[in-house]
DNA sequence: TAAAAATACTCCATAGGTATTTTAT
DNA sequence: ATAAAATACCTATGGAGTATTTTTA
């Protein structure tokens, strides 16, 4: 008889490829896990792993079973979640993944509002690149992610929250009038500073500046926007800065922000979750909360911030 | 701890809405099932059923859990199937659903070839309307269905096998030349004979004869093509007959088959299965087998059959 | 020889069965 | 009063732990 326990253990084994460590991961002894794997192989009638003293490897069929098991386990987690969170909205733990170009700018404004509106929520935030977030989401290690839309993948549902314009950050240029608009063609590929590979921001910037192929400084990607902005301030080049990040990243007058000519580049920021997730009401509430928090004026200095009709800070 | 056993029992309860009968269905005693349901409710923290002496009813949340449980159970069945049928193609049981306007005409030609090519297959055939087949397929009671494509529904994959032309069956008309072509507009709605509601053949016929709304005899649907053809032979009207059925249904010379003007109406016949099914290789083999069997001349009398260049039998 | 998985053996949690009680109509 | 689910209680299966052996690179 097939049991979830067998699938849980096998899932752990498929990840660790090591009986002992897999047993640790599911908090049982190694023989206990061995037996369940054995039992699973018996009920399926096929070999799932090749046992070698120094290496455990999945068979071809083992990989397929691992895929199916992961899916089933993910759905059982969702089923459990549904029970636990039936009734009340946004209670208990909520594991939220956010991309690096959003997290530090949005969280300070959203977190206070969220914990005030939903005091029983236990928010666990994880920050990585979109690709990692999607993978964790699929594996059931995250409940919902906040990233730039659209996101690839079936089994994924999403909700766009707001559009975030890109501005051009350049070293202070007192000679430029507030109304100056920059055309993307005027960007010099050799001085465009970008984040490292994998950041969606990098791809979006390159996509907008069609002619520019990564070369010169573009090829050496920074790991954080702060680093990039420091380089801009030091006169090493220019970069595309999401408006969301402006109030935090532009703290001195060594940097000016310029608007682009229409159509202005922008990214769409929104939430995404597993289609099978039972917590859509929670995600709705979270999305509403984020929007409400953004409607409030930013709490911080907001110093050289980009108000809608006061675009340029030189 | 959530177990598959709990889900299996709850699934049975959701179907039978009766603890005793559900327990029978899963071959345990009623208290055993009661306990597992209780345990499931405890781990989920919600009530799944309202217990009343004379009636068990699912709560709102119970229905949702039942849906999710059914899905999980279906995927575990697929996982088991994958194991059992890994390696060999078309062995063990294969539950095939076929619509009534295909089954009696195709099976006599396909079954011998199939059991010869795959002697270890245990084919279990079920015959119902498309809607019923899809529902059984989704619930995991069928492995694959043979019906007219396209079929609605996500989670469904299909493979078209062959196109089946519709011919017009009329009472013997010796006055008509073999080359006569019928235009759909010439069909009189009041004499068009159709199968009862739910048969895709009925919808396809009505769809082709655009002007004709069900009225007169069309509204009284027959339950089998044989009945319809008897009525045609008796002069009660005309009907659209799939070419596949011609050799069986047209046994005497009281009926003539006429071809339509181009573009001739036809249906696409093919196989469909759950996207998550692990037995796609089996379905491939089955499809190939059906096509091969159809390439052979029909074994039966084939008397007034519709050979391609000898369209009319008067 | 050493690392890692499989066996051996014991224990206990729990699923299941039978008999009985409770409950609501 | 009756049908049906819950409870009580006992049994036994099997999952888990510890200690040990086997395996092969």
C-alpha cells in the first residue's frame, strides 16, 4: 500500500542522494528511511535508486517518480494549508519571496501596515532572484512571491500590483533642465552600469536599450543596486533606476534622475503563487495591503524623491 | 500527520455520504473509517462533515478538501501505474471508454488485432456519452477514451486518429445517380432524425445543418443509431451517418447513402487521456493499433460499404 | 579500510476489528 | 423505535530505534 510517508522519505532521498542525510532531513533513523524506500520500490515494482557505497543515484524511473512525488507532496501541503487557514485571513505563517530590487524599498513601507492590519500573521521573507523564487515556490517552500511580471510557468497565477517606471541615474548635471527627457538611443553601452546576470532588472534595462549589447562596464555586473548607484555617483557611468528605489538610493546631490522620452520604460510588479494554492484570499489581502501602503507618502526622508510633477533632481 | 489512508477514506465518504457504506467501499469497518475521518478533521483543524443521524453532509470546506483529496488520489494512482507499467508497453489492465457511435463499429475490427499484438493486455471497455467519459477519466476510473475531438478541459491531452465523413442516409432512391451530391440546405428540419440529447453526433449534425433548429422529428431523439437507421429505412426521415458506421448499419437496400457537397462534413476521432497519466506509451501503441486495424479491409460483410470511389449504394 | 546502506531484533504507536452505547428523528 | 455514528476495548501490524553486519570502492 502506497503511503505519503514513503513519498516524503523518497522526496528527501531524491534531494540529498544520501540515505543518512535524507533520514536526518525527515528526522528518522537511516534504517527507517531505508525500509520505506525499499517498501516503495516493492509496491511500484521498480528500482528507484542505484545503491553504491559512495554514491546514491536515481534511476531514470526514480527521477520520474520523484517528480510525481514532489507534486503530490506539494498538493498535500496545500490541502493542509487550506485547513489551517480556513476562516481567518492572513493568520499563521506566510512565506513571502521578494526580488532584491524590491525588497529593501518596499518592505519598510509595507511591513508596519501589514503587522498592524493583521497582527496574527507571521511573515517570513526570503530574498533571491526571480528564478530561485519560482523554484522555491514550485517546491512549496514559499507561499507567494513578489517580483516583476510576467512570470513564466504553468501552475502559476499572478496579480499585477503597480507599474514602476525606470529613471536614468547620472552623475549630477546642473546644466540639465528639469524637463529634460532622455532617449534610450543616447545611452552609451560602454558606460551603462548593470546588475549581475540573473537580475531581471538587468534584462529589462538591456531590453529597453535595444541597441546596447553587454560590453564595457555592462559586462561586469554588480550584486546590488546600492553598489551600482555608488558607481554612478562616482562618475563611472549611468544606470536605469526603478522609481521605487529612488527615495532610498538617491541620498545625496551627486546623482541626478532623468525621465525618459515616452513611452517611458517600466516594469510591472506583482504577486504570484501556485495555481493550486488554497490561500488566495491571503494573497488578495496582502496585495491590497501593499497597495495601501504605497498610497501613503514614503515615511523616510523622501529627500530627492521623484514626485510625479517634479521629475528631475539635479 | 496527514496520510493517504485518511484521504482515501474521506474520498469514499464524500461519494457515499454514509459512514457505513463508505467503510464497505474501502473494505474496513465503520468505526475504523470514523476514526480516520475524525483524525483528518483534527489535523486540518476544521469540520469536514455534518453528522446527522439520517444524513451525512459535507461542509463547504469539506467539499473543497474532497476536491483536493480526489486530485491527490488520482495522482497517486498515476504514480502507481507508472511503476506497474514501466518497461513493457500495453500490459495489464487498460480501461478504455468509447462513445456509442464508435464502439460497436470499431471494436470488432480493433479488438482482434489488439489482443494479437499485445496478448498481455486486459482491455476493459466502457461505453457512454462523451460527457460521462470525460468525468470518469478525470476521476481516474478510466485510463483513456476514444471519442470525437476536440474535447474540452485542461488536464486533457488528445491525439487525433482519423477523420470520419458524414453521409446522408435516406430511404432507397433508385432515381438518384451515384454522383449525386447533397447540399445541407436541402435537408428538411422536420424529417431530420437525430440521436437524443448528449450524443455528440446530434450536435455535430445540427452544427452542419446550420439552418435546422431541432423541431419536428429532430426533437425526439433516438437512443441508438440502429434505431435511427430503422426509421430511415421505414421512410420516417433522413439522418447523417458516419462513414465508420455505414458497413454495419446499412445491411439492406432500403437505404441509400448520399455524399454531401464539399466541404463534406466530418468528425475527427481520436484518443484522449489525463495530462498527468504515465501511460502515454500505451496510448500511443493503442492509437497505432487502431489505425493499423482500420487500414485492413473491414472483416464483416462490407456489403453496401462506402468505398472511396463508389460512394453511393442505391 | 572506511563510509554507507542493509539486517537483526525489540518496542510501541496506531489502525483495525467486535461489541456496545449514544444520539436524534 | 430505529438507523447510524461514536465509544470502548482488545489485537496485531508495522514503523521506528539501536546495535550490528555487509558491501565495495
